[in-house]
């Protein structure tokens, strides 16, 4: 494919009079006459932006014959005596008439590969286009939001010590009377094994047993997957396909304020959707049947229950409930200690597991708490 070559001219800024955007063809400032010297700013050229899609320079190419001659003159060099910039094909400095010596410095650009890499200065930072600046700004905002979230999470987890007091205490106790009674249940025949029951003595030692297995009938127990032929399964996928050509450009710095831009048409690839189909085994759900039977056994069932509760100074107690030798008692207990801290602005509660843990807390008692900035209570100790 045919290549299209253009010469792109850069610009430089004078550090003597602060004139901006001087064309590279000028070795001296048109305003103050000072020669371009080997300084941090005057040795750098600005070439403008490029098209993000093609890489093509947004500047017009050079058509002036004298400028084109200058572009092809070779890498600029700086006089070792006066520091002025000179064309690469000149052997005498135009500013002071000194001959080009071995210690004259060439403009350090990628166009001069002869100089060892360790002696080349670091490349000048590339100017960013508008799109790059917008993306950089959005990236900064996103990073700031992420940093803020992480910072808040870290801050909220930091613990600090504070003081509070017990506002009130509560307890509740329940006694359940349960009796071992006959019941009829259902079960799968292969899981039922006949066994004689044994009655409890003083509420323990019982065996439920399995007796009188009867009334067995076929019932659906589960399902299983069974192959049932094949089916056509398709999914939409994408692939790259040649769809014409597109222009792509790259540049080579000539080391004298000019760049050579080479553009050519290359194959363009587009996303193409297509159906990827294949035959897969089809499965159907098939019911699995088994024998389900009724049988006699025993279970503990609640007969009655009684509750007792209290607050603050009232000591916990169990409600009275008498049972026969065939019955048993089951007990449940709940304890709550209500607290406030930070001058009564915040509240929390503690739930002791046993009476021994509960009775150490008294209304009005001062407590020491460890609380995170996010409000999670980590530790509560009586004082």
C-alpha cells in the first residue's frame, strides 16, 4: 500500500524574551535576536496534538522548500563556544563563526542513534491532548473517591475508649414440661428398622423405637436426569473480520525541530457477530419412586410451660412446675443489660449467657467501653 510522507514542523519558546511558538526553521528568536541555545526549554519542540484514532498530526505538513531543505539537513548541533543552535549540515557556527568541534553537542533526539544511551538526556514529557486530560481528570476523581472510601473505612475502624453506665437489667426464665407420647410418622421403607421403644426414667434413657410398619405405598422420592436425545444449542459470539482499510501514521523525529510523518492504509478489522451452534445431549427429569410407610414411635411433646421475669435488683428465679416420672423439664433463660454512653446520646445492650455473668451488672453502675469511630462496640467492662 502506498505511503504518504509529510514533514511536520515544531515550535520552540524563547527563554530570553518569552516569545512563544517560534517555528523550528528559526535558529534565532525573531523578536530579540538571541540564538536558540541548549537550555531545558529551548532544546524542546512542541509538535501539537495527534488524531487519537490514526496517530496523524493535526498540524499541516511543511510545503516551503527552504523549510524542507532545513528538515533534511540533519540533526542540529550546539556550538561549544557560544551555545547557539546550528544546522546539522553546517560546520561553522552562524552565531560566532567558530568551527564545529568534537565537543559540540548535538540535539539529543531519537533521530541520533549514534550516541550511547547512557549519555542521552531523559526524553521530554509528552504533551497531553484534550481527551487525555479529560481521562486523567476522571481518573483522578475516581482515585480520590476510592481513596476517600478506603480512608473512611480505616477511620471508622479505629477504636477509642469511653465511659457509660448501666440503665437497666432484665431477665426471663421459662420452664417447659415435656412428655414422651406415642405418635404415628411416615418414613422410607429402606430407612425403617424395627425396634422396641423404651420409656424414660426421671426424664432420660428413652428410646423412641420403630413399630408396626404398615400402609406402604409407592411415592415419588426424588428425580434424576435421563438422556433424551440431542438438541441444537446456539450462542452469539463475535470475531474480527477485515472490513476495508484505515489510515495509520507514525513519526520519526529528525532532531532539528522537524518530524517525518509516514501514513499508510492498513487493513481495518471490525467485530462480526455470528451464531456458534452445536449438538448437545438433552436431559429430562425422571421421577424416582420408593416405598413410604407409616410407623409407630414416641416423641417428646410440650405439655405446658411457665414463665418468670424480672428487672433490675430482682434476682433471677425458676418458675415452679412439678412433673411425673415419665415427664421431663426443659429450661430456657434470657438476660439483657441495657447501657448508654457518650453522655446518654448512644445506647447499646449486652446479653449475658449465664446467671453468673448477669448478676455482676447493676443499674447505675459505671462501665468502660471500647467503641470504634463507626459506632461498633468492641468491649464492655464493669468499673
